[in-house]
C-alpha cells in the first residue's frame, strides 16, 4: 500500500513538474530569494539569446548601429535610408 502511494506521488510530481522541490523550501526566505535570482538569470540569458538570434535574422550588425526594439521602427529606419538613397 505504501509503495503504491509513493509511486502515485512520484507520478504527480512529474505531472506538475515538482521533481526538484524540497519540503519546507517555500518557508525559507533565503532559499526563495536564491531560486528567484537563478530563475531571473536564466530568463535574462534566454532573452539575450533570442535578441541576438533576432538581430542576426534582421541583418543588424552587432556593433556600430543602435538596435531598434520595434520592428516597425526598424522598417521605418530602413525606408528612410532607402528614400534618402533614391533622392540623391
């Protein structure tokens, strides 16, 4: 009976993604702060990676020009450069 309950708890942990949770961790402010900091660092790294990939796709050089965060601003900047070239 106890073995079946342990298997059930393991399946539930897997279903809810709770494989690395330690009992009582939610009540430890230092552990919570450390977990939040590591999650933020992981999110920031992922965001930087996506931004770099996006810049490569758009053909924006890594240095030399400011990077527009909005695609519409980038398109407007490109169009103004094209118009300036056509006027000359």
